[in-house]
C-alpha cells in the first residue's frame, strides 16, 4: 500500500475547502452587529470551539497553501482579535468593521487559492474532484 501523499493537489484542495468552510462558519457569529445581541453560553462555547478548530488546523492550512496563499498569517491576526463574542461586543464600531473586512478579504483569498489549485488539476483529477473524490490522493 502506497503512503498517502499529503502534498498532492487533491488533498491540498480538500484541506483549503474544509478550512474555508470553517472560516465561513466562524463569520456567522459576527456577520451582524453584536452590540444589541444577547449572547448565550452555548453560542459562546460554539464560537470558542470554531476558533479553536481554526487555530489547531492553521498550521496544516498554511503549509498546504504555501505558494498559493500569502496571507495565512493574517488569519491568526483575525483569530487573535476574536477572543470571545462578549469581548467582540465591546469593540469600537471601527475595529469591529475592520475585523469584518479582514475576514472578507481572507475569505476571498481562500477562494482564489482554490481556483488556482483547481486550475492546475489534470482533466482526470478535475473530473474526480467534481465527482466528489476530493479526499483521494493525487
């Protein structure tokens, strides 16, 4: 049995897709103004869990996007600002808006990265990817 190639393009694409999906889920917590929102303990716990998952998976994301996505370090910057939902409620409006803008810029960059990676796939792997085999070694 051959060893799994973590650097295979199909694996890289799968990792970026998963990370971008988690990044999008992260944003749902602060897509709208938080100042008037009542934050529950469950929401705070779910938010902390997503932030933790993003932080834990960041190294893999950064390594597998090397050469495609130059702003991986900025992801950590946004995560550092997102200490908790309660803390984000207290941010000045300009700081909160900047965080939202930074999130959007990085989200767009992640999808551009996916586009670059997908454009490099040979036709057979592209067909496999479109058929749902994104986690297969390439």
